[in-house]
């Protein structure tokens, strides 16, 4: 016959095992870790990206705001427009690195080295994203920007 202490020990062991199992399921990188990973990936992506800031909106809408700082290498020859190749690279890196962030929209901004706003207008038009323009920035739903994954 099992003693009371044996049953208690067994239940305690079961509870600890379940606790560790559930913790492992819900563990993983925090939102800050994911933002840092995406920031590092954008900053090492080339295509004229020399800096990036990533912010996740903690809401049911799940927005992701990305601001990239570009050198002249990422711009069209006029100097105020983001090049289509640069936008493609930014979208690809974002899609590849934000897949586990469960965001539904991307708000994309660009600045030059001195912090002045740059425009995505020509690049977005060239890529067929002109409906996503919001002034000089882009507002994309997940289906639009995640299609660039692996490119």
C-alpha cells in the first residue's frame, strides 16, 4: 500500500514537471529580443542601410514600426528617394526576421544620415505598392510585406 508521503512526492514531482513543460512552451525570445534581432539584421543587410529602429506595438492589432537610416548607397540618384532595390531588401529582411513576431501591419519610414525624411514613393510605385503609400512612408498589411520573405 502506498503511503501518503509517496503520493505527495509523486504529485509534487508531477506538478514541477508540468510547470517546467508549460514554461518551455511559453518561453522564447521576448518582444525586445525580437526587436533587437530585427534591428541587427536590418543594420547588417547592406543596400545602404546604416541604422534601424524597430518598435512593436503591444496590441491586438500587432503593428511593427521600422525606421531605417540610409546612406546615399540606398537612394536613387536624386538623393531624396529610396531605391527600389533597397526597399526590396528592407522588406525581405523584415519578412524573414519578423515571422515569429505575429504582427499584422508594417509601418515603414526612412531617414537620411542627417535625420531628414526620405520618400518611398518611387520605389513603392516600381514595386506595385503605391496603394500602401502614406505620404512618404509605407503602411503595409502582413500579406504585402511577408511575400518578400526569402527574396
